[in-house]
C-alpha cells in the first residue's frame, strides 16, 4: 500500500512539473496513467481529470476536454464551475445548444459569478436570444463593475446587441472608478469605435464624422470593412 502511495505521489509530482514547464504531452501521459490507478482518493481523482481537461483545452482537443468535464460534473453535479467549463468546451465543438444549457445551469447554481453571466450573455447573443443575452450581460455588469475582463466582454457584447448608449455609460463609469488603469481608457475608445463601426454599416452611410473626448474622427466604409476589435469569444482569454 505504501508503495502505491509513493508511486501516486511521484506521478503527481512529475505531472505537475511537466505541466509547469509547458510539456503538455508528457504531463497528459502521466495523468492518464494516474487516472487508471485504483487507489486514488476522490480528491486525487478530481485533480487528475481537472489537469487532463486543462491540457486537452490547451492542446485544442475540445472533445477530449468535454469528456473530462463530464467526468468532473458527475463527481459533483452541484459545482457550477464544471457546468461552465463544459459549456465552454461545447462551444468550441460547435455544440452551442448543448453549451447554452450548461451555461444556464452554471448561472443557476452560482448566480453571483459575473463571468458565468457574461459568457451566458455572449452565447445567447450568438444564438439570437436577445432578451436572455441582455439580461445576462446586465447582471454581469452589476456583479463585477470593476473587473476588467467582465467589463470588456459585457460592454462589447452590449454594443453588438444594439445597446451602444448603455455600453457607453457602463464603460464610462468603470473608467472613472479605475482612472489609473489604462485598460479601461483604451476600452472606452474601443467601445466608441465599435458603435461607430455599426453606424457606418447602415445603408446609405459612406462617411461618418464623430468625436471622442474632444477629438474629431472620420471613417469611411474602407475602415469599416477592416473592422474594430471584436468582443472576445467564449473561452478566449479576456484579461
């Protein structure tokens, strides 16, 4: 028994080491070997599959990531993060309807987690569920008004939903509260540009003049075709 425990400890140490070095394939082989051992504690079993899901995601194998997330969800169906992470993997697989149900479940289980609402809002927006998207995005804004990743996702999604004025007010307030953080200042310009980009794409509009913080700008359709910075996709780093 002690030999088995020593082996488990050794494999965990090696797997974490290779993972920390970015040697994902070596780490995956070690954790897959661990997953087949019989004497793993529930905590160790969960950690193994969390590492395997993370490795699969980083390697772009979203189907494999989803399988590990399903295993994790079966261990604790009431843990919102497993539903959220499974939803993100399913989005990458193109299974957006299934992903939507997982995102909804995550929000129900942990209604105070802003990222869950923001990601649900993005996905609902992609599926043309405008009312659900707007409600989720507004809730994310209420829960994390100073968290840049959430502010960015929420504001750019609000613009895409046609709520440019609301996005402006939200980002302006966040910028005021976080005046020393350059990212909020840059986001303000990005939101303004996104709004203008949507306006210039309207029929009959070829040149648009606008003002941001006292500076005059002009855009024509050649700029609009290039496109501004879009909101991050679900699962994409947002920070």
